[in-house]
């Protein structure tokens, strides 16, 4: 099984769309995919129009002393035999970070929640909130790799430095094996790219080489992403012949275990 945290504490850089649409592309390859919505804003849950089941919620599971299974919700299945499931988010998630701070094992709570589910899936992707808090630490403590969406803007470089420092701290204190820096995806790039964007991308390429964090691809800005979301579908399913479907499929193919 592969496990990936889609992370960047900078808000609105395309984490949720990337998680959703790579998930769709992996399911199209016949993989059994679980998307975990760890962001209290619940944008991934809303985008895929899934309704949390009545049972134990993710927020309760993270803060409860009781071990109870959280049931993912099925979004769709694919002709190739893949499935796309979601561990949805509820409003209760808003207070989880504050509550976790008071609890024992606070960074390992997600690990405990996902352990009984991992056997059911080939790929688990976590959509992280735009914060470097204990909730994000839970994702970084559990996943084997990180995928980092970035925008071609100057603030990106500073944000990346902070994020890489946080990853180093998590490696040091919360993990046995270091997180794999799977790579960055340049998201929401306006086409044609401006001179400004191109110069930021040059700087990003330098940082990518230094930090051993490859740039895996580019997702242009396009209304097809918003349209798919509006219909509660992933891009590969909603617009299978679009350029964006090709982009997300190529990104899915960078995942381990996939040929
Ligand atoms: N390639 C794209 N083309 C057009 N719109 C996009 C694209 N990628 C993302 N968006 C839109 O931009 C907004 C921000 O994207 P998204 O929610 O994925 O970012 P995020 O990093 O998850 O944000 P947050 O930090 O708030 O969780 C959303 O409205 C989303 O639908
Ligand atoms: Mg998001």
C-alpha cells in the first residue's frame, strides 16, 4: 500500500483538487483508493458530495480513548475494478486540533485510526489542512511520502522552507523512517505563463535540485477542474479526454507500485 500526505501550510494552493483528482486517476488504473479529508473546512468531502455515515466520525476517532472503526464512504467504482472511497470530514473536526493538544499520543492518533483500514486499500491520500499544526503532524507521522502542490509565486519559496523544516522535525521526533519527498506539483498555473511566473519556476527548480524534491508536473488553471467539482466527480471521470485528465493520469503514474 502507498500512503501519501498532500501537504502545504499555504492556503489555496490546490491541495484538495490534487488529492481528489490523483485519487480519481489511481482508481481509473484499477487501484483501491482511500482519500482522507483531514481539513476542518471539509472541502474535499463537499467537492465529492459524499455524506458522512452515522457512525463514529473521523474527528471522534481522533480524539476518543475508544478504538472504533471509522467507516469510509464509497464515492465511486471504476470499470477497471478500482474504487474511490472517502473518509469524510464533519464540523466536529474544527475543534480537534485544540483537543488533541491535551491528549496522550496526540501525533499518532491518525495512525491508530487508519491501521484497521489500510488492508482494504492500495493507495491512501490525505488532504491536509493549510496549517502546520498537530493535525498535519498526524498525517506526516503516518504517511510514507509527501506530495506538495505549489504555486508559481514568490511566497512559495518561503512556505517551502518552513514546510521542509517541519518535515525534518517530524522525521527526527515522530518517525522511524524518514518521509519520502515524493515531489512538488506546480498547480493552478495561468497559461501562458508570465515572465514573473517563469522566473519563480526557475527558482523553484533550483530549490527542487537542492532539496531533492522533484517537480513532477504542472496543472494549469482551467474551468474543467471547477466543473468536475461542481458535479461531484473527478476530472478523469468528468472530462476523460481533457488535457487535465492526461495531467492527473501522468501524476498518478509517478506513484510507487504503478506501471
Ligand atoms: N487547476 C485548477 N484550475 C482551476 N481552479 C482550480 C485548480 N486547482 C484548484 N482550483 C480551485 O482553486 C481553489 C483552491 O484550490 P484547493 O481547494 O484545491 O486548494 P487547497 O490548497 O486545498 O486550499 P486550502 O488550503 O484552503 O485547503 C478551489 O476553489 C479550487 O476548486
Ligand atoms: Mg484544501
